[in-house]
C-alpha cells in the first residue's frame, strides 16, 4: 500500500509538470510571441525600398562641371532562370550589344541568383543613353529582360586637375564595412576629393515603405523619406586658369599652384603629367594600367602633396629670417661673400664662380648668394634655423583637403641621430641652409610658406568652397612672433628685387608681367657634385634625370599681395626657367579680374 502511494504521487507530479509546461508554452505563444508574429505578419504585408541619391556633382568656382553623372541604363534578368534559358537571354542581349561578354554576364547572374532572391539581377551596369535609345523598345519586349535607368561617373575634362578631383570605383567589402551607404550606391571615392568628401558627395539614402499583396504587387505607399540631394561640391579651382597651366606643362613634369594668401583657396593645382580619370570608372584595363604604372614620369603620383623634393634656394627667405633673429645681424649687415668657404678640407662653393663681393640680406635674396647663407648659418645654429622653418610650415602637413599628404623633412642634429645614428656636422648645417642635403618639402608647403611671407599668417590650403549651399570655412594660423613679423617686409623686398632688378636671378625670365612680381628662384640638385669639380657641367649637357629641379615661387602683386604662385619643373635645370610660366599665370590672374 505504501508503494502504491509513492507511485501515485510520482504520477500526479509528472501530470502536474506536463500541464505546467503546456500552459507555459501556450503563454509564450499567445502573449510573449505576439509582438514577434505581429512584426512578421507586418513584414509579409509591406515592402521597404531603399532610395539611393545621385552622387553630387563637383563644380569649379564658376560652375563648370568637373565630375558629373552620365545618364544611361542597366540591364537586368529575372531570377531563377534555368541554364538553357539564361543562355538564350544572353544571346539576345549580345544581339543588341555585340561587345557584351557572355562569361561576365553569366558570372554576375550566378553570383546573385538563389532560391531566396526574387528580385531582378543586374548583369550589365551601364549602357549609354544614346546607345540604348535606339533599341529600348525592342529590349523591353522580352519579359525576362528588364531595363532600368542608371548613372555613371563622368569627368568631362578627362585629364585636367586629375590628381585633385580623383575618381570613384566599385565599393568592395572593406569599403562597405566602413561606409554602409556604399552598399547601395555601389561606388565609393578612391582618390582625391572624391575620396576626401565621399560621405558628403554620396548623400544620405532615403526609403519608401509600400503595402503589397501576396503576389508582391505594390498597393500603396505607407511611408517615404526622400534621399539627400543638396550634395554638390563647389571648388575654389578656376578651370580657365587651370587650362592655362595645363598648356604650359604639356611637355614638362612637375607642379603648379596658385593660392589665395589670405583664405588658402586654391585657384590652380596641377600635378604633371596627369591621367584620364574616366579610365578608372568601372575598372581600368590591364593595358592602360600597365602603361600608367610603367611610365617613368609617374603620372599616378600626386606631386602636389605626395612627392618630396629638396627646396633649394626658395627657402632662403625662411633661413634669412632665422639669421635676423639668431645670427647677431640685421638686414643692413654686410659680410664678405667670396666664391667659396672651406670646412674640414672641403670647399662649399657659391653658384657664381667669381663670388658676390659684400652682401646684405636683400642682395643675398636678390642674387641668391650661397656663401652668405653658408657663413651665417654657422652663427645661427641648425636648431634655431630648423625651429623657424617649422614655424613657417615645413616638416608638417599643410592641412589640405586631399588624402595622404606627406610631411617632408626639416633635418637637425636630433633627427640625424635618430634616423642614422650619426652626429651632426657643420657641413650639414651649411648645405641645409641653401635647401639641400636631407631637407625635403612638397610643392604645397612651398606655396603655403610663400603665402605666409606675403600675408603674415599661415593659411590652410583647400579646394572646397561650397558644400551644397553652405560655405566652407578654413582658418589661417598666426605662427610668427612680433619680431619675425616686423622683418617680413625685408624678405618681400628681396623677392621683389629678384624679379625686378637687373641683377636679380629671375629678372631676365620674368619680363612682360602686367603686375609687379616678387619671387625667389631655386635650383635643387639631385646629384652631388664631386669636390674636384671646380667648373660644373652645364645642366643641358647632363642626362635628363641628373639635371636639377627648378623652383620659382612668387606672390602678386608686390604691394598689397593677393596670390602666391609656386612652380616646380622637375629636372628643369635652373629656377629661372619657370619665369615665363610665372608671367603667364600672373597675367592670366590680371586678365580674369583677380588683380587690378
């Protein structure tokens, strides 16, 4: 009897537990899961469509289009086609477009086709409007082939300002991870301003929620948010000026910059040679890529900010400013400047074999007297010189609004020890004082430094002028102390005389300017001259890649300066060779109303 009672209790307990489990399950299904199943049912009744905005245009300051969206069409096929039917549809497509690659179409289709995909599959991304217009009516007769409007990025100027504008490409998985919108746009900025301002240019996606029936047919729009459309980017560039620069550099390599010294706006920025941006849209061919990659003049290199050069004598204004502060001289102090000085058994020669007699700072800038800088750099000390040069923007990014800017090198004793584990010698100071040795800069740094000398503050170079209907805002930096600011006038005078006095290094090559110029030339050696060579071989007789780089940097006009102009001619032999281009750009600024 006792055993029966135990069994009875166990049976009752099991019965109670089963009922508790059943009641709990019913509670979860009817109460707790109500919200889940309600959402599931709602999803079965509605469809959400993502609305992708057109990529914003890029325009110059006068409204000339630099990057636009070409109108055309894409071709899609219905999903779940059998192999034979797919082959048939591809044959039909090829009858209209003989250049269509059947293997690429098949690959694109198979990649997206599955039992879960009920949407048409895009197999050709873009067909130009003119090409499709003639056969559109025939194409849409086939129920398995669909034609939809599409756009493709187009760069109307092809080559001009290519390193600045940049290009777009297909968004990969890594791009989508960092920028989810690119999943829907399918493209993303890869270089230049297209990359820098990609988030702005691509806009914000919108959506539309629609009621649908069991056959997925749309019944009505329940909710809609339109995509962002105020995404055009207006640049500071003036393509009229840019085209003049392009013409001047047709058979040359290097860079040309025109900058507003007060705002930092860039009116011209050319890196030469350039390349056709349209070749990269949709993927560049192997043949074109290899041709660009193997070109010895580096057309893919952005020489404005991604190439480093010895600055040569164009840094002598900055070094001269350091002398006034730390070398125990003033602008009127004259010193002997013979043909060379000797240190440790080595001769450091002036560019002028006969020397310059006595020189003060104005003459040293006007005639680019090397020995003046050799001597006084030893008095000032390299650390002091380096600190002043860093104040003036060297050895740091300019803050320009294009990616991957280089910072260059302002060498000093600490840098040399850290880099090479070697001590600094007086000879290092001497060669650095004339912009040689390990001293490296970008053309954009030289343009910014020139603007500082002309205007008294260090601007932030930039291309963005308007984001939609909102003005861009960039600040200039007040980097000089009161003493340094008081000495800028003498630096400007030296630059003015370099262009305007017969003994000036740029005088002969800068005739014909419609506005007063102030400039400084620089000849930056790319190979060291052996000590035993007393008379240097003519640059024109050297192999091309052994010739010096030619610099000329200027501001205009001399009084009340407005614009800095910096020109680098790779292997251009002598700084004065940039003079005619400087005159051409200054006159264009005058002709287009930028100068009076």
